[in-house]
């Protein structure tokens, strides 16, 4: 019985058949077989048998965790094992709306759902914003003054032009909001972000804050793509004379290299050795594979991702002499289990694997 470690458990719960006995009595209510009479209702952790602890646990909470959870704020759950008693006493008529926990009340952020007398105006969190903007009808008051310009009802005088967040935007583009149709969406923070947004490509919005103005070097290039020109990667949509063959990114450096016709499968000379370009035609990935080839001259045919070599994990597929036994990662494994054909990472991982339960694998490194 686990060298005597389970004697006390077996004595107290002789008929409790669970996978992880250590969870019984760990102050966290586990449902299923644990929450049964045979297991002492999880060793006392499940003191409230009619409480739906499964849903509460799914949301990441537990009874008596010092957070008043609205789902557990019931008599069946002991008012969250006592966590909600003080809240209920202070705000007996406060109803919970959109939030998963009542702890949002008085958390320092004004939540509109609790901005009422019954909840003490979010336990005082909304007093300042109510004083500053008494006529503001924004649905999410916490968004006011958060550093991002929100349009619509937020960007109005009643809401202090989003608590000042929209002041600069309104100064630069006073008529931008009116130029966007009702069905379109305007994101002020994306105006002037170096990406051309077609919806904001209007005179009133400064042609998306200049993002949609033609590149003076390539005036006939597709506006929506001009900011990708000359970024070091060959973009096929820009590989034309109007865009200067992607600002030179697509000028063929190695005419016989397959990298010139492939996109999305690696990049020449990006600092990583891509084995698909590790050949003479591609100048050994534009030099990225030179060091790899010197250190592992016979490993190239056995590996697709060179970053796995010497990463601290013994990879069975690289546990070869040609690859220096995974860059040395498999040295300890080979010493301990010279005749075990199992995957190195599975040995001694705390789980008994039947295929490794052999004398050669030392019975899965002791796991079995």
C-alpha cells in the first residue's frame, strides 16, 4: 500500500476507490467519486452536498476561497462557505448581473451593473465618475478614461469625450466619426498605426492618419500593402514592378534556390537553420546552417527542425550517433537505459506506460 503511505487513508476510507487519494481532504471540493459517503464527501471538503460545485469549479473558483462567488451565494452552498456573509449584510438588495463573481463590487473599477443605490454605487467605485459625468449613458463606464478612445456615446460631451481619451483624436480629425457610415466600425487607435484601413480611408480621417497615402517611392503600388514593402520578406502580392519587387525583398539572390518560389515555409537568412534550404543552391540557408553543418555534418538527413537539437529534451528520433545523440540531450538516458527502445521523455515521467514496463527500461524508470 505505497510503502505504508496509504495506511491512514485506507483505515479512514476503506471503501473509497479514487484515482488520486491525496485530493481527499485537501480543502478543495472534488465532485464525482470523491463526493460520496464512502470517501467522507471528499474528506469533508464537500460539506454542502446540494451545492453544484462542478459549475463553480469550471469557472475557476472554489468554496471558501475568500472570494464571494455569486453562483455559490446560496443557502445550499453555505453562502460560499461564508465568503458572501459580509457582502450580503452590507448589500442585501444588490443583484449580480454580468460578472462571474460578486467580488467586482468595490474592486476599484466602476462596473455599470453595480452603479446603483442597492450596490452602494459599486461600493464607492463609481462615485468619482458619477460626479464628473452625471449624464453619461455609456454602457461600460470602466472604459471611460482607460487610455483608449472609444467612439459613439463615449465620445460625447456628457462623457467628457471618453474621459479625455478622445481629445487628441477629435482635435486631429474633428469630422472623422461623421464620415464613417453607421454600419462601419471606426477604431481611433488604428488611425495612424502604419496599416491602411479602408473604412478609415477618408479625407475627414486624414486617409487613415496617413496610412493610406501612396508610398512616394512606389506611387502605383497597392495602398493596402505598402507598409509591407522592404520588410525583409518577399511578399508575392508585392512582387511586381509597381512595388519595386517588394522594395527589393523579392530580388532573386540565389536563382536556383527553392526559397524563391515558396512562401510561408521558412525565410532565408532569418537566423534559424531551415533544413529545406540547407543546400548549396540556397547557400545553406544564406549562412544560417553553416554552424549546424560543422557541428553535425551527418545529421542533416535525420532532422527537420534543428532547434530541437540540444534543447534539454531527449528526442527519440534524434537519439542517433549522427546527431550526437540529440546534441547530448540523450546522454543520461542512454547511460541509464542502454537497451530500452522507448521514447526518452516517457521514462520516469510519473506515469506507468505498459510498453516501457520491462527490465530493460527499469520498469518505466520506476513508474510501474
